[in-house]
């Protein structure tokens, strides 16, 4: 999922360089959403693994 966030960020950068502001803004929003979903899932995974390892 982090890979897709980076891909959308790169698309946003390329679109911004060529002057496509609307496309760049949309790609940045998608990248942000995917990044935050990745962070939440990563933290949940770490917590579950830590709790599972204790018992």
C-alpha cells in the first residue's frame, strides 16, 4: 500500500510540473489517504504481533 502512495505522489509531482493542477491535487489527496491507511494498518499489525508474542 505504501508503494501505491508513492506512485500517486510521483504522479502528482509530474502533473504539477506540466501544469495540471487539478490532477496533481487529486493525486496528492489519494496519496495522503493511502499513506494514512498504511500507517494505521502498520501500527495495528505491530500491536497485534506484540500482544501475540507476550502470551
